[in-house]
C-alpha cells in the first residue's frame, strides 16, 4: 500500500488557524470547522494585499486563469486532433501577435507601443502581416525613467521617437478597427479567431487589447482568445508522424521560439528598427520568427516545400531567383493603405536616389504608411561592406590610415572573421567589429606592441580578432563588436 497523498491547504485555512487565538481572547467559541468557517468568512472578505486588491478577488482571478488555461489546452488539442484526422493540418490558418510594451503599471496595466500580427499556415507560410506603432495613452506621472530604461535596453521606442510623432499613432479608433478587420473581414466580433503569443505574454496582451478598446468608439465587448504559441507548437510537434519531430514538453517549444535565430536576416524587421539597428526586438520580426521556426520544423515531415519569404527568410534561400529592388521608404502600418509602387524603381518615396539594393520581395498583405522619418546620423569609422569605400568620420584617430584609403591594404569583410593573415586592425570609437587588414613588415615596419591586453580596447570580439586569425587591435575607446 503506497503512502497517503499529502493534503494541501489554501490560504484561507491558515487564516482560520491564526483567527483561533484571537477568537479565544474575545471569548468566542465554535463547535466544528464549518462554524469556524462561517465566523472567519466575513473577515476574510475584508483582507487586501499590498496593492489594495481583495484576497478573494485575487483567488477568483487565479481560478479564472486556470479555467482559461484548461480551455486553451482543450481548444488546441481538438484543433490539432481534428486537423490530423481530416488531413488539413497544413491548411489551418493561425494568427500570431507580438506587442512591445512602452510602460507596465503595477503589473495590471500594459501600454503598448508597437503591435504586429501575421497570418500563417504550414502550407502557405506567412501570407499577411499587420504592424503598427501606437502612442501610449494616460501614462501616470513618475514613469519616465522606466520608459527610457526599457526602451534603451529593448525595443528603442521612446515617447519622442519618430513613429510616436506621427498623427496616426494617436488615432486609436482607426488602428483598432484595422486590427479587427485584419482578423475578421465580416465585422463579426463575436467569433474572432484565437491569437497566439508567448505564454508569459498572454495576460499582458489581453490586458493591453482591452484597454486599447476603451480608447475607441467601439462599445461592444470583444471576447479575446489569447492563447500560448508554445503550447500550439508543442501540440503540432506531437501530431507529426516522425518521433524525431516531437518536442516532448511545451518548455522546449518555448525555448526554441525564444532562440535568437534569424537575428541577422534582412528585411524581417520594420524600417524603424532597421534604422536603429534593433531588429530582434521588433514586433514584426518576432511574429515572423515564430512562423518560420514552426514552418522549418513541420514542412519536412508534412512534405511541403519551403517558400523563401513565406516559410523562411529570403536570405536563407538558395537556388531561387529573387528580385532585387530598392525598398521604398515606407512604414508597415495600416490596412487599405497599400503602397502602389514598381518593385524595381529608381527613386525612394521621398525623392532620394535608390542607392541600396535589397534582396526582398514584397509579402502579400503587408500594409504600408508613408515613412516621414529621416535616417539617423549613426557615427561610423570604416565600412564593414566589401563593396563600399572606407570612410573616416572620426578626427581623434591617431593611426595613419592613408595607405588604407589608397588601396595599398586590401580590406576584408570581417563580419564573421574572414580568413586572413595576422593583421593590424585600425579603428577609433568602434561601434562594431571592423574589417581586418592584411599587413607585412615592409609596409608596417614597427607595429605597436599589444602585450598588455588592457592597453588597447578590443574591437573585434573577446579574442582580439579583426578579420580572421588572431590580429592586433589599435584605437581608443573602442567598444566590443563582431568579428
């Protein structure tokens, strides 16, 4: 006979134990436990936590959250099971959502600054994308430091950022209706499809959507179904025919979805995050990343051929003819504002020459708003691209670089440590790992000594590598970069 199961007591039980001594001091008695419950119940109703919330309401919230989770698991399980039985697993349409929060107030209110959704199926990949910036409403006093801190460490969206200054960023009614139309074309808000996001973001997204609706003219209550994308991914892996495809637990699925893959893939992020060099925190980047990870896992086992731009990033494509064109200076933002432009054009939308060719095809369903922000004046020292002329914009560089500009030293693309001989890398105030430069004793007869690793800051990574094999880094105030 096995050991008895240990009984679990809730908070109210321990509250009653504390009340026994108080009741005895007051001279009150009770016959049994039900009578003690009747005495302590009204007092329990009046207890609040440190934020002023009733403990009873907190207990109800926990119970409601547990019921919602059970409903979610039941829905996802039935969806996958019925799709497998009907042979339509690859045709199921799924919606992913990601929000960048500008401000979180007492873990109750969540004010978004960027929202992105994508429509996805395993067969067709990513078919439509909705992405917009929103200027937060009713920010309480005293949260300015938190807003700046979160923005600097994550998504780089400040209150004075260019997207926040756009008039449409404050048109909450129009943006919210655009989101609803993206999810449901017939305005049947009672039957919106479920939306999937990471499990720890589910309550934040739901709270943000409910508060967002309060800023609009839509008074009809919308019942959002915000589900966990890691539970969905885990259930999909369990339904695949091969044992090698199974993930065995939703925690492993979430770990894969949070992995920093596709970080250096081009054109997955919105133009603003490309400009501020913060692709992996972009909402548009994240919803596509989840879709690509699930597609990469499922396509092989379901016999679907991956399509570049739909099932995987375009720069992962090999053997495909991809049209090269200059990206128009546009923001992906709203419905019914699709840009009409020639994929191969000679000028940007603001009249500037198209001098940057990008390997990208226009995804269907991406909605654009004209972009009015100017490129940031990012300080650089040497170009890290092999097809550009090195240019110096730092007057404090003490190294003689005339031979570099004259072409005497071949500049190598060192973004991943291209192979080269032992060389000397020249830079000052580096923000990235710079190009490795081959050298010989005849050209640089007396290179500076780098025996002391603290004498010169590392510019090319933790191993002092600039462009290939172990090299020597020169320059002042250089920050760590890629090599």
